[in-house]
């Protein structure tokens, strides 16, 4: 065989080996698929794509900007380091972002989502979900269902969506933190904390508490109750409906509230 023939055969073999490698991995990391059973799947230090398949799976992305999809079953997903995209898929899933700016999504089940480190985006979708922020400036979206959303340290935005939701502002991080809470449609319960927060109930009969800090408290349409007793000067707008505001002092800015309750007068000496 001539040298040109040997070179051509070597090139064909090299291309065949490369095709086999690409079939099992992406150009930037591995492509891993689970089975119908309960699998334990881990990625590499590169950007991997991991699908759990059917079954109650445990999936870890490790390092790299990974894409993790639980699919059917009650799965546990963890992104670890990197800017990851995680989706629990069908079932009641626990999805944790890990370090880095992650996108964390639930599905139709009652899911538990947590951002952990980085500036994360959490989306509950259908079901009664629990969404927890952590370090970073995060966005938490409950979507449909009766959801519970809790901010962490940092400047977070929480939106409950349709349903009777519970929203909790987080403790401020370094300096003064400020969270934005919006209940959406439904009879929601919203709680501020020590930061300078904006808390808005939206449609429905909402229960709003400001917490310490000079907050903006907005009831929206519906018969709302707003509790602003925190020894700071808040701004209150009850909105449409038969509303009640409970305040510290008369100098609290109160607008469009049918019932305003002040602290009792001290007894005469």
C-alpha cells in the first residue's frame, strides 16, 4: 500500500473515532441520559447536558455551565458550580442551583426550588411550590398554585402569581437590602423584613405586614389588611376595596384606606 493510501486510511479511522466520541458527548462536555430506574448521574468539569429519564433520579452537574433535566419521577437536581439551567420535569422535585447565576424551574408537581449562590431566577410553574432565595439578587416567580416564596440576603424580587401565596422578604445583606414583593391574584400573605421593601398585594383580600424599615405598602384591589407597626415611617396605599391599615403614628403616609387604626392613647397621669 502506498503512503498516500495509508494516510487516507488513518484519516478515515480518526474520523470514525471522533464520531463515536461526539455521539456520547457534546462539543463542550458530556451528554448523559438516565434510564427508567432511579439513577445517580454526575457531570464533569465541563458544560454537560444530563437527562434523568423515568425514575426518581439524583443529578449533579458539578463544574461547568450545565443543563440538567429531571424528566419524569421525583428527582433531586443540583447544579453545583457554574451558570446552570435546571428543570425538574414531571413529578415532585427538589432543584438546587448551586454557586453561580442559575435558572431553576419546576413543573406541574409540588416542587422545592432553591437558588443558593449567585443571581438566580426561580420559576415554580404549576403546583404548590416552595421557592427559596439565598445569596445574590434573585428573582422568584411562583406562577400558578398556592406557593411559598422566601427571599434571602440581597435585593430580591418575588412574584406569587395566581393562587393564595405566602411571600417573605429576606434579611438585608451588607448595607441596607431592599426586596420587592408582589402577590398577584389571590388572597395572599406578604411579610417585609428589616430592609427598605416594596410590598404589593395585587388582586384579592391580602394580609400585608411591613416589618422594620421604611417600606412602601400597597394593597391593590380587594379588602386588604396592612400592618405597618414597626416604629418607622412607612408609605401606605390601600387601593380599591374595604381596607384596614394599622399604623404606629399619624404621620405614617396613609392613602385610600377606609379604616385606620392608631395606637391607643397613653393613660393620663
